[in-house]
DNA sequence: ATGGTAGTCGAACTA
C-alpha cells in the first residue's frame, strides 16, 4: 500500500502536474495540502477517471486539504477535535484499506515573534489532543502532511543560519515531538539517515538548483503500522517541472 | 542586481 503526501500549492495551477504524477506513481492514497480551492472547483471528475475517490476540505484562496484513494474511503472527519465550522481547513482524516490516515497542513507561523507562531504551537497541541481522544497508535495509522518544521540539523541546508528561526526553533520541534510521542515514527528516517534530502525549496534565489531546502513534509506511521514499512522516499522529479509546487511528494510503501 | 518568487485576487496577504 503506497501512501504519499504532497503540498501542491494550488491544485488549479498544478492539475496537469498532479495527474501526470498520479499516473506515473499510482499511490493508493495521496494526501494533498494547500489545494486553495473550494470543493466545487476541485478536479474530482478527472481524478475519478483515474480511479480515485476523493475526500476534501477546501476554502477560498488559502489552505485546503484532500485525501485521494484508489480504495473506498470511510469515516471521513474534517478538522481537529473541538474545531468549529469556521476553522481554517488544515486537517482531514479518513480510513482507507484498513489504515487510518490523518492529513494535516500545520500553520506556517510567519516568524517566531509573530502571534501566528504561538498559534502554530497551539495547533500542534490540538493535533496531539485529537490523536489522544479519537485515534490509537496500536492500530494501523498514518499521520502525514506539511508540518512546516525541520526535525534536526539534517533537515535544513544551513542549520546554523536557521537555528532558533522559523521552521527550526526548539519550541516547534518540541511541539512536534509531543505529537510523535503519541506513538508515531518518521518513516523516511527509518530508511534514510543522510542529510540534504529535502521536501521544500523556496521559489526564490534558485534554491532548488542549489539544493538549499528543508525537510518539512513527513509521513509518520503508528508503531502498529511500522512493521509493515517497506520504504519511504522523497520524489524530486515533479520539482523540476516548468511550474512546480515549492514542495515535492514524500512516498511511503507498506505491505498490504 | 541593493530582495528574491509564486498564488490568490485584483491590494495586500500568505508562504
């Protein structure tokens, strides 16, 4: 079972790139972030023609998450525990092929001095609360998405430049570790110890050409699912496109 | 080169 996560940065602009990638990689589950469309404008028909069912939670202009699956989708849940209908669309969960899948787009935080940074930390606390109250690490579960946090020095191209700054601040690293303490493991790190493997490169300053990136997108697996992990890797190919997303997909393979 | 680039929406905000 192949489960992938990709911050697509506007599904309207990236529709052809997405469909080409899906045809080539054929994920069983694809979690998308930053779709930036309301549900009516989501390319549901095109994806259905490729055999995918779609669960989505969109909003105008910003955010928006979706889960695409080649197998039937059930138990769809929009948002985090306790969120009202006006909350930003940053989380969606669904069950596919016996695996509980949580797809999240963690707030960026803007800067460590910003109130948005505090909101980012609180959002991660609510994610942990959602796991504690509604999920179990003793069943097959994947938590994936754009977390906007580098976990350690290997995950950022210039650790000494970014240390203590946004995406690489101990407060957000601690908040993410509290989420993982639920019973989740970084599947990429289970298979790859090397640094300089990134999932995001800023559009500016030829960052991708220089491989000046960050690993901020993850596929985490519950301790119950981890024994089924075959591999996890980052697919840089779509970042070479004419109009790429600034993120590239993370792909994890599990035995059925 | 004295910020850079991209998306949304149609000025300014987000990333």
